[in-house]
C-alpha cells in the first residue's frame, strides 16, 4: 500500500471533526403536521402523532376541584379536544422556528382569575413533583423558562415531523449545564409534562384554525 501524503489525513481530520460538530449543533427548520415550516412567535397546537397516544397539550386551572395559579401544562385525555394555543419564540429574530435553538413558550391563552405570566417554566428541574412540572408563571428568556425543540430520534411515523422538548437553563445563562428531556409524568392519573421520566414526549405542531377556541 502506498503511503498517503500527510495532507490527506489533515483533510480527513477536518471533515470528521466538522461533521461531529455539526451533528450536535445542527439547527433546522421545524415542520408542522402538514409539512409546512412552523412560524416563529406564532400560535400552534401541540399534541401526539396519533390519537392512540391521547389528546393535545393544554393548560389546567383546577386540581382536585381546587383552583390553582400558576396553571399547569398537561395532556388532554381526549383526542377530540383541540387543546391550548402555544407560541414558541426564539431568542433571535427569525421568521421560522428552528430545532436546537433557545426559546421561550408562551401559553397565550386567557388566564381567567390567574394573572401570572403565561410563559412556561419549570421551577426546579432537578427537584421532584410538583416542582419539576411545567407551569405558567415565568418571564421571557430566563433560565427557568429556557427550552429547545429537538427532532425526535425514533419518530412514530416516518412521514410526520415529530419533536421532543428539552429544558435547557444554561442556554439562558444559569443553572445546570445539561438539558432535561421533557416527558409525561403521571400525577394522580393525569398526564402532565415534567423534567422527570425516561421517555421523552413525542409531539407534533398543528396549525391553529381560526374557528377553534383556545383551551
Ligand atoms: C433524552 O432523550 C434522548 C432520546 O430518547 C436519549 O437518547 C437521552 O439519553 C435522554 N437524556 C436523558 C438525560 O435522559
């Protein structure tokens, strides 16, 4: 075998490190259930890929017949309901939403008697329930309200773009440097979103049609 000139190895090294680097930081346009690009800073419904996996994500203002404030983010058991409207907003100005980029999520729904801020937050991602549940009540671009959307690694349907959510406090300047996968946590039979759990929650962006009421 002939000895390859040293620059071949150098080139190979550059190509390898480049692809390693971009595979962990690749940021791509996010697609909705119909394949269209998801707009940054615009309302969408989010829910599972199939109705077999329950209904859409919504807010609740009641636990055990008691009013709560801030509100809790949970999965509607019925796929017949339309769910809440949620606005994903990147920290940079962009027309379309992208994966692997820091963002805040605004519930954008009427809050009724609860006048806390409508941004999603996890008060203590490393704590135990209820402090690791997603609630409203945070501000824009704070460590406790810092999330990113990541492509779901093993999608249920190859033809549908599905995603998972991660809570990444360090993207907004503080807290643990790891990202926490957001999973379903079953809280007294109710499916809520939390930073605890083994299987990340797989979801799809659905367009909001003007005829639907939110929440
Ligand atoms: C987050 O979810 C991904 C995809 O399922 C998995 O590979 C990874 O190990 C999870 N991370 C943690 C910290 O559980």
